[in-house]
C-alpha cells in the first residue's frame, strides 16, 4: 500500500485538542438508480496511522476491501446505516443522505463530541445532522476519519447490492453495475421494468425515454 502524507492525519488532530472525541462521517450511493443510500461513522484512535487510507473513490475495489478490514480492526468505534429506496422516494435523496449519516453517528458505541461530515450540507427537507458537527468540503480526501467512513460506507453498499440484490433479482445483473445508471442497467430496465429496489424518483428520464 502507498503511505499517505501526514496531512490527512494532521487535519483530524486539530479537532482533538482538549481530549475531544471526533468521528468521521460519509455516505455512499447517492446517485444510483436502485438500492439504499449507505452511510458510515468511524472513530479512530488519535495515534492511528493506516497506510493507503484515502477517499474511497480514489481506491480500487480490491484496496477498499483490504482497508475495510484494517479500519474495523483499528477503529475505537464504527457504525454503518442505510436508508431504503422507498424512503428516498418518499422524501428526497438529500434528506435520505442526512438521515443515513445521523443514523450511523447514533449507532456508534462511543458518543463523539464532534462529527466531521463530508460535504457542505448538513440538512435536508425532512432530516438533518443534529450531533455537533463540522462540514468539510472534500473531507474524504482531507480527513482520515472521513476517509475511513467513506470506505466503510462504499464497501458496505457495494456488498449489499452485488450480493443481496443480485440474489433477489438476478435478472437485473446488479453485481455488474451495482445499481448505477449504466447502459447495461438501462437495458435490463427496458426488458424487465423496475423492481421494488429501484428508486422511482430516479427513473423519470427512463420513463420519458430521454436518458
């Protein structure tokens, strides 16, 4: 693994002054046409250094899988939560993302004093981050804690879609496209129509034939 620069660790350390407990929080799966949106929260020890830790989007699937186990081994506390496709349709994706992240924070066995949340949004129409927090734009590339959360959320979601949804709905070939709006996925929608795990609110262009 490539050892990351010290900056990603220094970023988190600035919030630990006075013994504050911080967690990183991030979500995965906001854009796909099907499946839940996932979120994770992670509390890393102050002296924790994990080689190769980075924004999940910049890592290969193999590296994410390897780091997933390393993060679980080293974390003081971690939690993964999901909000269903049905709830996404009943509310909106921003609210679902916020709810998933708050659920992940609430699921930690150790209560953080501060949550570092990836992005620049902390509330939607029906849900918000209520734990004391700081939003960090590009946080999954700046904060070790957020990077760790991004990996747990991404791996957990991809495993669910490629294993569970693939098992339940093999005709859609979820293991190949993982729910994203690929050419293959649209071809399967054309052939079979949506299943209960599809986000109806994300299928407007498909219904209109304008994708």
